C-alpha cells in the first residue's frame, strides 16, 4: 500500500458516522444566516460544544458536527425557498462591504422580517442587555452606513 493510500485511509471517517454534504456556500451567506442558524440549530450546536468539551480529539465529535452541518443546510435551503430575494440582497451587501453588518442594516431588516414571517425565526444577538433594543433594530444608530 502506498503512503498516499494509507494517509487517505487514516483520514477517512469511521463507517458508523453518516456522511454529510458540505454547505456549499461562501462566507457572506453564512454570515448573513449566522444568527438564524444559531437559533434554529441551537440544540445541535450545544451538543457539539458539550462533546468538544469532553475531548479535543478531532474524531470524537464527528457525529455531532455532522448534525450541525445537516441542520444548517436545512435552514439555508429554507431561507432560499422562502426569503431568497432578501437573503441574496443581505449577503450581497455583506460581500461588497467587507462583511460589516452595520453597513447592511437596510438590507438586513427585510430579511429579518421575512425570516420571522415565513419561518418564525427572530434574530437575537447573545449578550444584549435585558430591556435594550438589539443593535439591528435601532433606527438611527451612531454608526451610519457610509456613502459609497
């Protein structure tokens, strides 16, 4: 057996762990969907993080990691089916603006509204103090979108 074949066999995941396709998306759509993925896939994410706390060995949490990926894929598919125009507008803005959320609030608001209306998901930023408006809900923020 050649060294390359041995390395490939050693890197292959165990057979008992189901295979899962990659998300097939770039960083801007992932950043656009990030808070919704966090809410939609919360249980799977928590299981994965608990598993990682048990062991840092790379193969230890493959099953949990694949569950997170399948959940995120499911949500991205639902976003495309239900809020495609708003999703594309938001991630396109992020792509053009160095992935800075504050520059894309105008495109973000319709996406947030669509996600709530069609999928019942609300964007919530963890760590926002109780009783304070989420940053993306502030009408006149201190940092305003710069003119192009």
